[in-house]
C-alpha cells in the first residue's frame, strides 16, 4: 500500500492536471477554484487505497477517485449557497467570490463532471459504479434536506440526527471505499465490508467535527470555536444535550438568548459539562471507529493493507483539525 | 409510428407513475410538482419516436426519454432560481412556492434522477447513452453561462447569440433524438442525422420563442407579450436589430429608457419594423426548419416515419404558443 500522503499527492496532482475549457470562464473558473484547495482528500484516497487493497492497481480507480472528490466539492459548493456561508477552508465561498447564479451553475457542471469521471475507463464495472454513484448522490441530498428540515424542528431525536449525518456525509465515504473495491474487482462481500468501513469512519469523522467546533483549538481547527453554539446549529452535542437536560434550561436558553456570543458559548458549554456531553460524544466516536475496524477486518485484506485502514480509523480519534 | 399525442401521453403517464419516496418531502415534492405540468413533452417524444423510427421498440427507450424530460425540467428549475423568475408555465416557480435552498437541492436531485434514468435498461448501450448525456449536459450549462454573460455585454454578435441558444436549448433536442436512435440500435451515420434534425429543430424552436414573445398572441402564448423588450433581454430580435440599426437609436433607447413599459415596447417594435427584423426572423426560422428536414432525410427512415419528423419540423413554423 502506498503511503497516505503519496495517495493524497496523486489525487492533488490529478485534480490540478484537469484541462478545463477556457470558455465560458464563468463556468469553469469556480470549479478550478473550489477543487484547488489541497488538503487530505480523504474520499478519493479511500477509493485508491480500497482498489489496491482488494488486489487492483490503484491507478485503475483514479477517475472514480477524482469523481468522489468532485462530487464532494459540488455538494460543498451548493450547500454554501443554501447556508449563505461566507467562508470555506478560509477562503471566500464561490457565491461570495462570484455570485449566486455562478455558484449554482458551476455546481451543476461539477456534478456532471464528476459523473463523467465515474464512467471513465470503468470498463465492465460501468453499471456497478454508476449505480453506486447515483444511489449515494440521492442519499446525500436526502441528508442535506433533513439537515435543513431539522433547523426548523424543535424535537429531533439522536437517532434522527445520526441518520441525517449518515446520509449527508457518511454514505459518501462508504461509497468512496466501495467504488475502489468495485474497480479492483472485489466480490459483493468485500465491497460491502469496505462500504461499512467508510460509512462508520464517516460517522466518527462527523461527530468529531461536531466535537471540535466546540472543544477544538481554533488555530488548528481552522475556524472560530463555538460557531455551532452561536448559530443554534443542531449538532450531536446539542441534540444529545437537549434530550439529557430534563430541566429544560438549555431549551429555554437557546430559544430566548439575550446574552452576548461569548456568554452564550460559556453557558451552553456549562450545560454540556453538567450532562457529560463531551464524554458521551468521545465515547460515541470511539464506538464508530471500532465498528469501522471490525468491518474492514472481514474484508480479507493482507495484514499491512488492513493496518492502513485501521490506522486511518484510529487517527480520527486523535484528530484536532 | 405512433401519433404525437399518443407518445406525449405515454410520457405523461410514465412521469406520473414515478414512485417517489415519501420522505424527506421537501426534496421530492418539488420534483413531482415541476414534472407534473402535462404539456407536449417534445424532448422525450423525440426520443421515443427516434427509437421506433430506426427500427427499435419505442418502449426500449422509455427511461432515456424520461431522462430527457427530467433533465430539461432540472435546468428550468435552476434557471428560474438564477433568473429570479416568479412564474413557470403559469404557476409559481419552485423557489417561490418553497424557497431557494429547496429549489437548488431538489434540482440537484432531479439531475441525479435523470442520470439514473439514462442508465436504466440501457444494456449494451450504457456507455454510449451516458457519454451523450454528460456531453450534452455540459453544453447546456455552457449555454446558460453564455446567456448570463451576454446580459452584461454590450456587443454580442448574431453568431455568438445563435451559438448560445444552440448550446442552451438545441443540443438537448439533438441529444433527445440521438438517444432514441442509440436505444433503437442505429449506426453512427443515422445517429448523427437524427442529432442534427433535433439540433436544427431546436434552433427553429428557440427563434420562434423569441419571435412570439414580441409578436405572439398573449392568450395563446401563455405569458405577457413584450416581456423580453421590457427586460432588455438579448434575443435574436434585439441582437439582430442592434447590428442592423446603424443610427444607434436602439442602443441609446434601451440604455437610457425613461418611458413606460408600453411606450418602450411600442418604440422598440417600431425600430424592429424599420429594420425588417420580424421578416428576417421568420426567414431564419424557415432556414433551420429546412436544415432539420434535410438532415432527417439522410437517416434512411421509412417514408411514413420520415413524414412524422418533417411534419413536426413544419409545425414549428405554424406555432403560436
């Protein structure tokens, strides 16, 4: 298995090498802009690694790997418009740097470019990769819809919240793993094992994201701490705390919050601490990491390949950004 | 060949029969809403007709036909957000009836549902139909981008305008025809002939649309007459008139128009008449209709099938809505 950093670099290079048409610039420049952010490229790395681990050449899955990253960035692009977000990875979002119409249209184009990548050199696997890609895309939209719905709903259960993040973020990691397994020629059992690994890893990852927004180090995390609390964002922390806090104090406080942002963050964190929310969250993350590890152990990989995925899952727990 | 109305009814029934998931309602209801508008369903009808005409069973292309209609409606849905349009086919647009985020997300989902349909029962043609679909989608986005770009540009040539509408609207009609031909098992030459028929028909159709916005009957056309003039919309009429009117009167008038909407329409129509714009437009439409007819005549269809497509092209000229 190639090193994680080497796989990331292969992806970054492949994305940089995409030859966009020069015109219309308003369509292609935002796509190049959002894809040009470096980073770990977790999803496509999973695709390449899974392909190699099941016995394929990782190069055979390069287009499908790129498709995963392109699809992910398409969802970020459109989500940012829907959420009216100003910044993404420390840079202006596409709809701020250009405008909303540009963000919608270049997002559409990025989705189609991702679909095109899925089909490239797919050979005998074309039907399977397209089926997986389309199914996953629909689930991601469902997750985003539930996310928006939940912002308007008072009583979201922890199960509903977890199902929402599973759809919105985890299925894409599951699909990234299975996509690589398909391109590597794996059978159904191995495909399913790799999918479950990615799915559980995604859940661990998203809960860690929720956790770090409140308990992370602002400098390392790369964004302001406490943003979720200020915005009353439904996170695992808030949803769980609302169910744990039988006094109703948290509910009343976030419904009618007359204090400053700093005071709001402090008070909510106090209620979280009183109800052991950070401990429960860390526990839940560990459970998902263990489920991911259990799944990959059923895939029949070589010990060194298995270790690659296990280390990746364990690194989630130590993650600070 | 089945009658035009029969083919439309098959499409309308197939679209009505789509079984959407009940949840999340915010994602699927807008899709059902925009697809539930009845109408001629020109694009999918072309797909079914082309499939049958080249010797296939029209039923074999039903999913690809639905995909064409779904893709078309996805573009309308997102274009309406970009254009901030209030009405579509006499009903509130999705982003007015729901909200902008809903329109963006359900549009994304509709694009993926269309892609899913393209793959359904495509069998040995899967690679070809996916390639055509993705290529066409990219061209449609390019056309929409040029359309938005041209709103900000003073000097759009007639050639640029025609290329824009070719991309934005005609290639989809071309693709609808070729998609049917592929599913019917046609060879490259026949596929190309059917594509060209649809493409030229699309150009005739769009120019007729431009023409009717100014010279149509409001009741039959289904929307207010003169809307394009009021909004300074770059149409074939305006672009051609700006190039014909060497006095610069039209340019000055639309740049600084201090009069009422009714006066604006009357004055612009006067300048159009002085420069023979309606006559030139009618002429251009006829030319595209003839090019469409010439193309379909090279496809080697049976006389009755050929007549079906020729009649369809000729009906564009007599179109009042």
